[in-house]
């Protein structure tokens, strides 16, 4: 495995790329407040002629993601557009209008499935009657244990229902807390023999949407793409699957100490992932 090259700032490599696909949680904010140097770096990249498409595994359409930027201090100038796993999930749900959907989750709060199916005219049913499972996350991601859902998930897996996992992340950092995401339930579903469809990172659908948006913004297809993220499992693997360079930043899931370089080498090894570049935190 090739070791990442540690760089002092994005400005050192920015001239090599025309487009950035940048993760959101753990890179430009922590769920509570913006990382100002990270946002400034993206602003500078755009001012130099680059295109920035934010790419997030949030299980809601991009409008809900962007609506939280201003209160957290993320400037509009930091990005051209945003593509979410929720956007890719809506595309998948639209292809299943004729199927009965079991909604695994509740209908309150910003990160819930009602935003995914609004306007799609879907039919819903209990697990015993459903043909597809939509998994957005745990009903209480701060208190619930994913294992407590195993019995419920066995029902769907036993009926061979495909599950659409709206957020492949296992956990995400919000402030100083790590909270469970839909990916934790999808992992259990697969353990029980269930089939899972992942529209988000590190899988193809979200990258297809992101590159389409970049092409529309630029007026031509991106030629040199850099992916920025904090997750070896989703961001680094996703970049590799698309043949793109990846920049790892250490402000998200992992708690890095004083020896960032060796810690990162161990972390990437655990996930069999690679990054071309690395920084403790995104800055210019």
C-alpha cells in the first residue's frame, strides 16, 4: 500500500485538479459549527477557477443539507453544488414506485425518510407485506443500539426483501459525539443474509450524480478530480473505485493524537484503503 504524502495545505496541490468532490461532516463542519480554514480553502480553490461539489452520505435531499450551512457558518462561496446520498436514494425509490415500501425509521426530524419520498407517490406497508425496505437510520441514533434492531431486520432478510440504505456510513461525528447511522443497520441486515442497495459513498450512484453536476457547472466533463474526506471506508474507497486521487483529513471520525502520520498509516491499513494526500485538517 502506497503511503500518503503529507502536505501543509490544499494550495500546494490545487493546480493539479479542476474539480473537488468534498465530504461534508467531519471535513467542512462537525455538525455544530463550520471549520473556517476548510471553508476558506474551498473558497480559494473556486476563486482560482476550480469547481467544488460537496458529496455527502446524508440520507436527505441536498436542500436539507444546505439549509443547515448558514447557521453553522459554512459560506455559500465554498461550493458550487451539493449531492447527497438522499438524492441518489430518491432516484432509486423513483424506480420502485410500483413496490410497497417498509420505512425503517420515523417521520420526524430533519434526517428522516419523509424528505426522501415526498412527491414520489410511493406506497408503504408493514414488513410482513412490503417488497422493499427503506433504511434511513435508527429511530434514536444517540440512544439506540443497532443490535436491538436485529430481530426486526431478520424479518426483512428472511423474506429476501432488498434494503435501500440511504446512508452507508456506520457512524458520523456530531460535535464531540459519534452517532450511529443507517449503515450500521445495513451491516446487520447483510449478516442476516439480506441484500442491500447502497446509493451513497463509496458506491457508484452518488459519484455519477456528482460528476453530472460538475459537468453541468463547468460546461465540460471534469478532467482531474480530487476527493476530500475523513472516512477510509467511504471517502477513500470511493475515490479509489472511481480512479480519483484522495486527500484524507483528520478532523472527522478518527481521534488523532500527536503522531498523525503513523496513526493514519495504521488506520488506512485497517480498511485496506489508500490516500494520495493527507492533512490533519483541511486548510489552504
